[in-house]
């Protein structure tokens, strides 16, 4: 009998049509190849059962003694050149991961050094490692960080590159595309921004990997119970968590957060209320009939009927009005003038608004349309002070390192508390003498107020002023 890796799954092949015994219910018969098949991520549990077979059935025990493990492809281990110097809380996070059998999720604010903890995990185990990241930008940053601590080339999957090494960094999409081929080459799987998984999207990338040791990283914990359980199954539980308020001042730069409350003008208010009335006609009956629903569930339901589609369209148009109304435009101009000597990041709710601001104020936009060479040049100029402001919708949210940013203006956002914390975190990387300032523009008497209240509670930090 033998166990092999096949297209992101495990095949149990035997001379007889015998199903593996014990707690191995994940195996299903595949008549196409006349063998039992199971998900690759269950490899550690399956291997444990084969190495520790039930003693009650001597026939099965004899069969297991003939078992051959042909799953993993051996690779040379990474060579450590320099040990990372971890802060006390980073050491505690790594120690917690070790206690949880090197499986689990670490939740730490943006700017607190989650990448360094992951490098510490690789240095601890020194085994072939695959790192999954959400964007091409993060491919570059992880590659730079890893080459500081390890000898040899860093493998890259994504952005037009396909090169494997003992430490390989891959975008989510490339990982999903190639995992059926490479899922048995790595013993440690690290997932940056783990909150993107657990809801069915791309989860197969984690299922098709045999790595027994797994580490997830994120700035904010997942709150959806179903997603939590799925991530626990694929990666492990949340094993260490700290908030911004627990790290600011000592490990993150101190900051002041100002919420500026603004008003729609008469024409904007009239249009907004008319659109929201159309939306509420469909939304309120749905909300009363469905308890504990989430927004995605509502959108799926709305798209199934003409009335629902009209309601959702009205909601989208209402959002467009509050994304960048006249009051936000005027306040942004005032703040840019007030802080014209400071390095600022401007965050917008959509790409169209980012380009509007870029055009009017001659500010460089950082969007998905900006290619790697130009992006690196722009960020270099920002660090050197030759550019004093950047505007972005989402590209700057996750992972891009801009430690020199002295403040942020959040014009608006569409993705809740996690996005808010990520954006504020872009300004909080510790720099001697820096006291960051963050402005959030909120339109009164609109849906933005409710989102602002939720974000404020989640941030768990001091709101200095509400203007």
C-alpha cells in the first residue's frame, strides 16, 4: 500500500480495494483511478493514523506495516544567515504558536511587525516554507525582508515569475493556480492577511497543501463564526492577539484621531434621502424576516428579483453621493493646505475618487493600475520627501511599508473595521519623535455614521476630538 500526492489530494493505493481503517473517514473512493482519495491538508492526521494503527485489528496492522509514504518531495532546508531580533510581544506570539503545535493565527495591528514573527517561525523550524500574500506589492516586500535573514534566492510565484526555492512567496492567485502541483513541497505554510480565507474563496489553496505547520497573520480577528471554524480547520485557532491601544506609544507611534462631521448640501441631501427611501422599502422587510443575516446574504437575495436589484442600485447611488460630496472636497482642500509640510496618505472609498483627488491636487495616486517600477519610484520619492502626499483606494491598505507617513486623511471607506485599522496602521510604524495625526471625514445623518461608530469601538483607541 502507498500514499501519494495527486493534483492537490492524497491517493491511498492498494493491491486490494480496501478502505483505510481508523479515523480516516475523509477518504472517498475514486472509481476513475481505483483508489481512495482525501484532501491534502489532512496529511498530518492521516500519516499519524498510519504510524499509529488500531491494535484491535491485526489484519489491518499487517497491512499498515507494508505502507509506503510517497507524498512529500524533499527540498534543502533554508539557511539562516541572521536571527531576527524580536520584541517581547513578538517572542510571546511565537511562543504561543509553538505551544499550539505550530498551528494558529496571530492577530496584531498594522506596523507591529507580523512579518518578523513569521521570519522567526521560519528560523525556528528551518524547513521548506511557502508564504501566501494577497498582492504583488507584498511579494516584493517579503522578498526584501527574507533576503536579510536567509541565504540563497527567495522563490517567487506571481507578477510574471515562477521560481521555487526552499522559501517561496506566492500571491493568493498563483498559490491557488499552482498548489495542485507544488502542495507537497513545503512543510510550513504562512498566510499573510489570513482574513481573506475561510469563506470559500481560494480555500482550496490551503486544502491542497500538505504542510503540517501553519501560521496565519492578520491585523484584525475574524468575527464570523462559520469563517472562524473554517480557519480553525485549515490553519488553527487564534492563538495570540493584541490591539492598537496595547501597543501604541511604546511599540507603535502615538497618534491623534479626529473625526470631522460634515453635512450634505440641500441638493445632495434630497437625492440621498430619495435613494435611501427606495432602498429601505426592500431592505426593512428583509431584515425583519431574517435574523442574524450578513450583508453578503442580503446582496445575494436582492439580486434575485427586480425589486431587490432596484433597491441595491439605489443604495449604491446613495453611497456615491456620500463618498465625496462638496463638504468633503472642501475639507480635504483645507486639510491639505494646513498640513502641506507633512507626509500624508489619503484614503478614498473608490478608485474614481482617488483619481479625482489626484487630478485636482496634483497628488500621485497609488492604484492597481500603477506598475511595479513606477510604484517603487513613487514610494522612494515619498520616503525621501520629494513627494509629500499619496492617494489610494485599497492598494495601500494591506502591507505596503510607508513608515515615514506622518498622517492620514480618510475620505471614506467601504470595507468596515478591518480596512479602517489597516489604514490607520499605515501611519503608526514607530519612528523617533513621530506623533501621527489621522482625520476621518464622516457625513452626518447618513449610513457613514453607523459605520464610524462601529469602527471607533473596534479600534479601541482614544478619539481626541469630534469636530
